[in-house]
C-alpha cells in the first residue's frame, strides 16, 4: 500500500452506498483515487476522478497514477476546479461522490450546486461536521488556519448539510451522523495528541493559545457526517 488516505472496508461501510453495479460515478476531490477505485471494484461501469488542488502539488498525483497502474484500472482522470463542474464540462453521472471536500470550500452552497448539477440520481457527501449543539441549520466559520490548514473554512451541522443539498436540487436527503469526538474518546487518540504536541513545539509562543483552542475544538466538538442527496 502507498501512503495516503485509507478507504478500508469499514470506512467504506460508513458511506452506506447503494448498489453501484452498472452505474457511472464521478469522484470529486479524488486525491489518490481511493473512492474511485473502490467504486470500480463495486461494479461501477465508468468512474471519473476529478481533482486539482492535490494533483497540482509536486508529486501530488503520484499515488493515483501508481494505484491505477497497479490495479489495471480503467478509472479516468480530469483536472478541474469544483466551481468549474457542469454538465457541459464533465457530463452527467449516476452517482457523484463529494468526500472530505465540503469543509474546504470557501463557497459551500455554490460548490454543492455545481456537484449536484451533474448528478442524475445521487450525491454522496462526507464532511467534517460542527455546531451539532444547534438544531437549526448552522455552520462554524474558520477564518484562521484551523490546525495549520488554511483550506479549512466551514464546519456545517447536519441540518445545514441537509438544507444545502435540498437547495442544490436534491428532492430527498438522508443524513447519518458519525460518532461525536468527546472527552471520553480523546484518550483513544494518542496519534492525534502527538501531532498536537509537535505542532505546539513548532508554533511561535504567541500563537500557541489559538492552536490549543483549535486542537481542543477539533477533538471535542467536531464529528463526521455522511449525507445522501437523491435527485
């Protein structure tokens, strides 16, 4: 296995995917193509991987190319920004995957509108979720480099993701909340704690308080969310 995101069978099960046999799929924000290759393995007739941010980095597409060759895969690739997606630019697909991307978008609703515009049947969204203590649609806005990643912009709650998918044209939305990360679970996250300590040591003293707040917020209040938007 190459270094990178791991979409093991257990993680794949969390997406609660319907049958993909004979379906066409678009994987937006594909990175190393883990979801793309999984969809192909699950019987999808055609799969297209789409990315630009990760692939434009030095060596950023190496993992995808290595996996495609090693698997003898027929997955296609397109380099394109999310906001450039439309039926005219990429065509239409039965299922569109939008996994781990929404919270990186400066304009989340517009991004979902673009993604939904090319989905015939289903949009599958997996995202970081925040503001779970608010019942009405809401999203936390991160105007700073959350956890040293300046592409983290939004942490929507479940109601916000459902509402945005409906506003983007989905007639029915089913959302599944992941387990919230609580104080009880922090003790089971030694690797994350080590990362936090490393970041602390590398961070100027004046910024450590904000970083400590970011780490605490991430561990205690945030969770993951999966949503199916049916057209």
